[in-house]
C-alpha cells in the first residue's frame, strides 16, 4: 500500500482522540496530507463515514475494519469474501422474481440489504460487488440512523475505495488456481502536477465455483479517477466505475425434515453431494453497473471543514435461477435410495430490472471553543432518489429434474412480461451532532437526524388493473447520545444510545407482495441500540488495539400483511439481540500482525402475532461467531524472506425461520497464506481456503442453503513499481 494518502488531523482534531496533555486550549491547525501506510492498529484510522468525525477509537460504537493488507493477504475478490472476517455478518439468498438477489447481508441477524456505502454514499442497486477498487471495508455495528439515514437495523457496511494520491505507483496481480480460477488486476497511479493525480483500476476474471457443478462465470471492470488539490485546503475527486458480470446463478439445495424429527436441515447433511447444482440453460445473472461519484472537501478556515459528495448510479440486471424443494414424499424416496423428480419453483422465474439513483450529501464540521469548553459540531443535508423498474417473465414450458440431476435443465422459452413493477423513493434528511468536552477527559455526544421519506410503488400485469398502487409518506426522527471518557490518549470508554428507522415501502423490491394499500397510522419500523464499550491501545506506541462492547438491539413495529385485506401494517413483533463483541488488531511485534474478533449473541422474539414464535431465537443469528487472521514475517528485507499466516472463520448453527424449525449447521473454514518477496518489485503468494475441506454453507434462506466451496488453492504473482 506504499504511496497511499492518509489524512491526519492536527491540533484539536488529533487531541479529540484522547485527553489533552496540558490544560491549555488546543491550537487549531489545518488538515495535511501525509504519504505512508495506514496504521495496522485499525483504532487509529479515520472513521469510515465523514458524518462520524474523528477516528474509529473516537466513535462510541463498535466498528470492525478489514484493512487493505488483510484483503491482499487473503486475496479477497468480493465484498462477501471480505465480510467473512466480521463475526455476526451472515449472507442470505433472494427469491428471484419475487425478491432481490445479489449482496444480501445481515448484521447481527437483521437485514442490511440497502446498507452498503462506498466512500460515505449509498451504493445503490442489488448486485454482487467486486473488490478490485477496495481500499478497506468496515462494518458499523448497531442502528446508525443519525449518520446514514434509513435502514441500518443491525448496522452498515462502509467501503473505502482506491483514489488518486501524490506520487507514481503501478501494481498488478495475476491469480490462477482451483475451480479453475483465473483473475488479473491492475492499479496504476500517476501524478500529473504538484497537487493532481489520476488513478486507474482494471479487473478481469473467469472461474467456476469449487465443488459446485455450475458453469463458468465471467466479470470485468474499469475504474478511472482523478484528483485535484491533493495536499491543499481544497480537494476534488471524480471517480467512475463500469462493472459487468455474467455468472451462473445458484439457488442452493433444499432442506428436508427426517421422519420423527421437527427441524429441517440441508439435504447435503444426509448424503446428497455438495456439488449438486439445480440449474437450467436459462439461468443467469447478467449485470452492468455504471457509477459516477464527485467529492469536494474544503478547509474553509482553521476551524471549519465543508464537504459535498454526489453520486449517480445506473444498474441493469437480467436474472433467473431454478429453485427446487423436497417435500415429505421426496424425502422418503431419497432416504430409501431413490431419485425423485422435482419441479422448479416459479419463484425463480426470470426478471429484467433497471435502477437509477442520485444522492447528494453536504456535511460541515466545526471545531471551536467557547470559554473552557471544546466543541466538535457536525451537520448537514442528505438528499437521495432511487427509481427501479422490473419486468417479470414466465416460461412457456414446465421443467423437471431429478434430485440427483445428471445434467442441467434444458433451455425453455419465455412468455411476454407477466408482471411489471415500478418503485420510486425520495428521501430528504437533515442531521446535526455535537460533541462537547466538559473537561479534557470527559465529553458528551448528542445528535439527531430528521428524514422525510416519500414512496410511490405500482405493480400489476401488463394491460390490466394495477394490483398495487401505493403512495407512502412518513417522517422519522432518529436521535443519538453518548458519554465518552478518555483518561489517556490510548484509552476510550463509552456508553451510547442510537436509533434507526425503516419507513414503509423501503422493502417493496425485496418483499413485493401484492398489497392494496396501507392501514392508517403505519409508522416506520423502529430499531434501538444500547451499548457500553472500551477501546484501548497497548504495547509500544499503541501499536495493538483492543476493543470490547456489550450491546442490546431492540427491533419493533416490523411490517406484516393482512391475509384478508392484503394491507401492510405494523405488526406487534418485537425482536431483541444482545451480546458481547471483542476485537484485536495491529502488531504484536513489528513483524507479527493480527486481526481477530469474537461475538456472543443472545437473540429472542419477545412479541409476535404468532404466539408459538415468542421466546424463539431470531433467524440467522448464531449464538457464537469468531474470525482470526494473523501473519508473521521471516527475514524481512532479506533475499530469503517469507511471510506465513492463516486463520479461521467460524459460526454456530443458525435457525432459518422464526419458528426455529429449519437450521443450517455450524461453519468452520481454516485458511492459510505463504508469500515470498522475490525482489523489490515481485512477490509470489499461495492461498489455501477451507483447508480441512469442511461442509460449509455460505448463503442462507428459510427453505434452502448454498453449499460453500470445498478445499481451494490459488497462486498469485504480484508486481509493484
């Protein structure tokens, strides 16, 4: 990561990390650009969203950062792969024509489908994100309505992208291995003036999933960017991303319930090979993403910084996959050694979807004193609009396959559009947050966001009366409060409270049920987090960061549908997830790095319209989960050098439905890396994943799961100039 630019706050900004060393008021100095590597101790990095000023250590909630060093050591290629480093994040599968597919994450068991942010702005659209432009990935745990707006029930995912920096650099990586797998990336940065630079990232990949009998998929992308004013008070960066892929879809394998048992488990637990793929020649996921981002930051004077960020996004998607189930008769035949015939579900019927979206966020941060009190005041305006059109299609012929398919389903003809849907969402938000130091060691935080949310949704068959025509408007108020105690620069202790809201209509393209309208007094879904925690730096210079937190998330006023009238309303369901989070990142010794985290979660449905679900665990929430990644350098700088490392990801079993009658077993993946620096410019690296060849499950749904890859080995050659 040589040559990467890192913004370092000076004066009051730096002193906000801890207590003042002297009682004098801090001297206010402007932000400067410093060339060098970001600290391995991720507590010392800037918070991943500029509406959360300061560092990760300053922020009174749990933030897990996966730095670029880890992404490169693990040879991460997708956002999903990066998030395996964060316990408490699970992946779910959509429902084709009936829902949304792509990156479908859950944080602490709660949906985060619309909660992916890149450089502080929403990354609109549903698709599988590639990591070729990633600088780092962070997960902000807990409801964060003040900073990010609607959603963020369990938290949010914040990606930092690679942007131009001062100096010239060239990096390229070629990777090949199991599957087969082939990938190439290029990262070129060129300084063209004293304060200007351009950067270009390229990626191309072709691969088949290991131990899945699916066809080969392809993807490629290009991301140019340009920056002006680097190292000055005013910086402007423009970025463009064009990304395409054409990959086979995979709906996974069904769950079955053995005779005499009440809990359904994946059929692969009872002898079906995990390589079994239920697909047809129609199945595909073809996506084109075009995204344009402009970011302006201006240091107006010694105490005021203003930023204005704008994004426009277009996502086109053509999607279909085959979903199969195995009922009681199918299960009986399978257990007796038979090969029953299956009919794919209509939920996997094809659709074509186009999304365009626009967002603008203006943020101002002021650092000043009034008498003996020090302030950090952040406020701004957040406006965004998203428009999505979808056409769903049917097949002209039915298709069947065997439970143990010998080949893919044949190609089938398509009918004309069977349904059309359009959804428009516009949000207007205003936010303000004040951090006030009562004494140098003690500060309080108070903030609030007010959001006006307007939804327009229509659905119906072409040429027929609309089955849905809904206008839903709502206003949500999301407060935030915290107390922060910093006895030294290396210690932070906090207690915090914050909320988020999910307005009606937010999930129409995930759960587009046929609904006739809203009942009156349909309030937004409400989510609240209470958290106490500590963030401490230890060892020489604070090179190792330790974190710990206790939290409780309450979710209430969840959506439901009247089975008679078809109207959406706020149900009485109340869910709670509480637990502990522990983390460590940084350097144990100058050549030994570690990034690890653990979470224990106690989840419960506390109220429900379905009485039998009360007291049950919340679906997709494991009781325990952990991740570890560590590397050690041998003979650094010598001709015979070696970096060895490895780690694991693990989670407990999870229930897949509210009734706790469907279950996915525990996951465990043992991974490793060995790399050798041939000279100053070349490095060879070998990665192994799931080295013990465990039967794991990556994506989850209520009635099916997607088997994860078996043992995988990749070899890479990296060049840096």
